């Protein structure tokens, strides 16, 4: 299994960043590649198990599922369900830490 780690520093209070990132359907507001996004059914964007479908600027469509969300640890985990590129068993984990 390949594991990739990426880290960055955001010059903003952790709580403010978390309030934006914890909405699994909110990435179209801050991610420049995401054109539009929606959650299947009537699930909330912070409900574990919800599925988001989104379109990138190039027209590609992806489907991801929220696997875990922790307000205490300021983290969430999700997996790819459908993608135009051959990524199998892709799981991502995002965690905010104070600097």
C-alpha cells in the first residue's frame, strides 16, 4: 500500500479553518478545482456515511463517502467511490493541528 502525506500551514485560527472544512459538502467554496458539489439524499454535510458527488472545473465527476468526522480531533476521513482515474482503495484523512 502506498501512503502519501502532505502538510501545510494555514495562517488562520484552527477553529475558523475547522468550521469551513468540517462541512463535507463545502469544498466548492474553498477548493479552486471544485465547480459544484451535492450530498446524496437529504443527509447533512457532516453526517458520517453521507455521499458527495462533485464536478471539477474540467468536467470530471467524482463520488466520495465520509467515513469518520471528529470535532474533538478536528479531523475527517473519506474514501473515493467513483472517479474517472484508476484509484483503488483510496482513503484520505484530513487533520488540523495547532502550530
